[in-house]
């Protein structure tokens, strides 16, 4: 039996949370504060997901960080039953979804995420889900959504 503890960290060749490796590290710093954020291009105004350092629309590199809504709606979902990514084999089955975040006057943003505290059968398109930060247990953080409303 192979022990996969630590394997995902080993595969993180250029740690995205490290300021020496990437300008996206702010995304993870914000996650540690419980904030889901992304970048907005100051040149053309596009809201970018995932956060970027160069705008794919106009090639500008002048970005501001912006907070995203803490709740969204399920746009599509499925369940991971087999073939989970390395390090997640023991978590199956789990739900993954495209979640729609309403940005008001800006176009809605769709992000791909894991959704906790539900099953494929119990979740429906249009259901509300809530952002949650996740401590990866090895010093890193990431995010998921949950089907359980916050207290
Ligand atoms: Zn732009």
C-alpha cells in the first residue's frame, strides 16, 4: 500500500502560494483571511477567473484584487467516483460543480469547484452553495464550496 500523504505537495513544483514563485500568491493570502478573490484588469475592466497577472483580453498587466461573492448557485454538477486526482483517492465519491457567482453589472463568473456536505443526488442545478476556505493540512490553503448554509 502506497502512502500518498504529502504527494500533492511534492507535485507542487512552483508553489503558487510562494511570493518568490508567482504574483498570484495574493490569492492564497486572501484565502487565509477567508476571502475568495480574483483580479480585475484596470485597462479594460474585465473580471478574470482564475486570477491572472496579464489580461488575456488586452495584454495589460495592471490588475486590482477584488472580493468575489461568498455564495453562488450550482450551474452544473457531477460526482467523482473513480480516477480522482492524486491525493484525493480516499475522498471519493465527492461532488464537483460549476458554480455561478453573480457579479452584478459584470457578467456572471463561473468557477469549477468541489462542493462539500452533499451528494450528487441531493444537489440540484440552481441550488445555493457557499464558499469555504480549506486548510490542506500541509501549510497550504485552497477553497471549496459547501451545500450547508453558514450559521
Ligand atoms: Zn484587460
